[in-house]
C-alpha cells in the first residue's frame, strides 16, 4: 500500500508516515494487487493513461480515498479531462478500481472520465462525478466489463446534448447510482450488450433538451 497526502512530498517513499504529494507520482510504483490510499484534500491534476493495469479482480490496482476522508480531484483550467483510460506501456488499462473520490470537472474542457477500448474492466465505486462540460463518463468503442457502482453523477453536460453516462460495451454493470441534473440523458446507452442496469435513481435530467432518462441505441 502506498499513500498520497496534500502535505506530502514526491521525493518521499510513499509510506503512511512519508506520503507522496501528487496522484501522478503515487501511481508510478503500483503493481497488480497494490493500493494507493489518498488522504483528504484537493488535488489539482489529471490522471491520463498512466494508472498501471491489474491482472484480475483478485489482483487489481486500486486508488481509494482514505476511510472517512474527502478527496477531490479538480484539475486546473486548461485540462482536457479528469481521468482518461486507454493504454499504459503498450498494454490495455484493465482491472483498475477507483473508490470514493470526488471527480470535479468544473475547469476541464471535455469529459470528467473517458475510457476507450482497449481499456476494459474498470470499476468506479462510491465516487462523485460532476460539472463536466461534456459527458460525466464516456466509455466508447466497447470498453467491456466496466462497473459503475453507487455513484453520484450530476451537473454534467453543461454543453447542450451531453449526458451523465454515455456508455457501450459488453458485460457492463450500472447499479445503485443516483444520476441527476445532467444536460441530456441520465444514461445514453450507445450499445451495451449482456449488461445489467439496476437499482439506479435518475431524475431532473434533460436540462438543455427534452430527453428520456435512458436512451437506447444499438443495444443487445
């Protein structure tokens, strides 16, 4: 287990007593089965195609808020995105868990989270995803096996037509989420197959246009 804290130092070893200062430094040593615990604070940075992959759900790479602490990831103006998943060192980003973070896209130009194939099997649990100009979460080109669990997804789609969740892929789970006050649909289902959408609450979406809560395209 490694640690990041707002009062840390990136020259330190990343222990609980001597934590790193930034998330980008904190993810560098992670290997399958490792966890990066993030202490309370506001982290003004993006994580773009740099979280190492896990090998299975028994040996994921996990980034999680310290228990009971509020961790906000809010990049400074000019950033394109808060978190981006694609490839690291020529390998797909996979079996990565993001747990309990507040991901605030108020200053970024596009989406809060984006996952593109060949990235797959990403799990977002207990996070708050908000204030994106475009999508709260965009998972495109068959980002398979991703899980969206117990999320708050709100006030995204500031630009007309963008949505809370805009997803495709196989074996996807969307459960226990509250999705509200987004510009377009709560969920734009753009080709989910063999997936589960259950126990979610969706309300007060479609601020910029009359939109159904869930819209289906190319779904099986």
